[in-house]
């Protein structure tokens, strides 16, 4: 079989490919190779800028040619590197040989051994991956979360005056407002997005076991730590971890994964609440011409967008959990388990993107059914008991809680009339009775 959207094993590259294809430049094999070339080229240029004695005569006019290697990187170039890798059996070494081959065409043979000078493959991987992740989050993923946040804030504002019956433990509780309940999710999401932005994109850059051994033995008079800090922090815009083994310790990457997991958990909570509101007929869903809700029941309009969102967020979180738990653990100075795991970094992010798009579709279909809100409140006058007994407490009325408890726990429905009769029988002033009569499930919604 030829690989295409129908034969792909993963639905990320199959059924959902069109939804996530913008992530490919960051998390595909092509993308990883391109970022590796970027790091190798920018590192070589930084050595020229020092300059190392052997690179002081390197003509800066060639910088643009070097940067074109990743700026104009093509699938043909990627296939060439994979052919080299089939011989070397080492993916980063294949990138080094590719660059050297390109430089030969520029008659720069005397400088070739300063490509990948003193580095181990993880100096390339552990800067390429956080840089691609940073770029993907900035360009694609965080803007989608911002879009969801803006939508929730807009709905919170639009529905801020809609009273609704709250439910705690699944039981009728003190009324609230629909807009406030959506505002809860907006506030939670916003705080976690702030935390996401605060986590640094950490990178390892220090030679074979993190100590600049090869660099220092060749040029002991150069402050290689300062060089590494400048290259990673200032030039690449990452955050260089100062003490590492052969690999980045991934603690900050784990923090990012955990934050994404919390973001997704908040949205799972939202998906389930809206799903329940739809089942309670608080919302109707706009029908799209030609869509079928059920293959057997023509009347159904299923909340499939929220279900799709919930399912994909769950898959994403399972992978985020593994990434955050596994990556910070490596035997002694390095084992290879991080390599195969990191290749899946884009998968939970892809499922998150699929979920965000489904959620936005679902939110866009919601139509308020105010009659259902009204009916639910009218059917639950017992919830004003808290308000009445609180006012009576204020007035030093004897045992107000117990009086309301006896009323509301009778095996008969508490109606507006039952509440009115109860108020009429209270030994309080007419002024207090008027205050109590003004309380209803529709007005008792707090601040």
C-alpha cells in the first residue's frame, strides 16, 4: 500500500490530516531535519563570529548561502539526507554530511571540519526540538487556545444575565447565571495559559557529556560556557540548562506537558458540562444541511463536536502524561529512550488541535433555549429556602434552618404558592415578609 490519508495507521496522518497539517513543518521528520540543519548552520556561523582562528578568513558573504540550506529546504533535500542516513545509520551525522556536501560546491573545503565541531548529536537534537516546539506553540497552538478563551469570554458576557438552576451533587442548588458558569472556564483557561507562557524552552548544549570537553581541550582560552549561553539564549531564543549530562534533563519540557494536560483537563470538564446541558435541553444545536445525527433515528442531533473534543483531549493527555513522566528519567549520563519518545511530541499536540477545532465548532452551533432554563427554575422553588433562612437568621428568628428544612423535606412539591404560604405564616414584620416575597429562583443568583 502507498501511504496516504486512507492507508495511514494513525488518524492524525489519516482521517484528521487536513486539520493538523500546519503542524507538519514542526513535528514531522522533514521538520526535525530542517531544524537540525538550522542549528548546525547557526552554530557554524557563531564559531565564525567568535572567530575561531581557523575561521577568521571565512567570507561572511557565504552566510546567506548557509542559511538557504534550511530557509529553502526541500523534500528533495530531505530525501538526500535519508539516503545518507541509510549508510551512516545515524540521523544527525547524515545532516552533517549533507551540509559538508553542499559546502564543497562553494569551494570551502578548508572549513568543513568545523561543521558540528566538538558537538554530540544531542546538542543538535536538544536545541532543534525545543526550538521547533516554541515556534509551533507561538504560530499554531497557543493562538487556538486564545481563540477558545475569547469565545468563552464572549459567551460569558452574552449570557451574563441568564439565570439558571445550579446543580451540586447532581441535585438542585442555589441558582447561578449561565454567563458566570462559562466565565469559570474562561478564568481557569486563562490562568493555565499564563503558566504555559512562563515555562522556559530549555535546551542542552555542552558537548558529549555536558562539559564542553572537546571544545575546551582544543581551545582552552575560550569561555565556552559563555559562548554556549550566548548561542542558545540570545541567538536561538531558548534557555540553556547550565548543568547537564549528554542530554537535556527535560524538566521544563515535562512542565510544559503537565500544563498542557491541565489545559486539556479544563476543556474536558467544559465538554462534559455542555454535553449535559444539551441533554437537559438548555441548548439546541444549529443543524447543518445534509448532516445526519443518527443512522437509525432521524430526529437526533448528537453533540458530536463535544464528544470528539473530549475523546481527543483524553488521548492527548495520556501521551502528555507519559512524556512528562518518562523524559526526565535517563540512566546515568544518557540512555536512548528519550529519542524514540520525543519523536511522538507532535502527536498529543495534534490531538489537542483536533479537539480545539471540534470544541470551537460545537460552541458555534449552540443555541440558547431560554424556556428550558425558565422551566427548570420554576420547577425548583425549594432552592430559595437558603435565601429565606439566611434573612431570618439576620432577624434572629428562632431556628430558621430547621423551619425551612421541615418545609422542603416534605414528600410534596415545593411551589411558589407553598413558599408564599410559608412566608405568610412567619412571625415577622410585613416589611420582612415583603423582602422575602421578592426572592425567587430567577432573582436569587448572587452577585
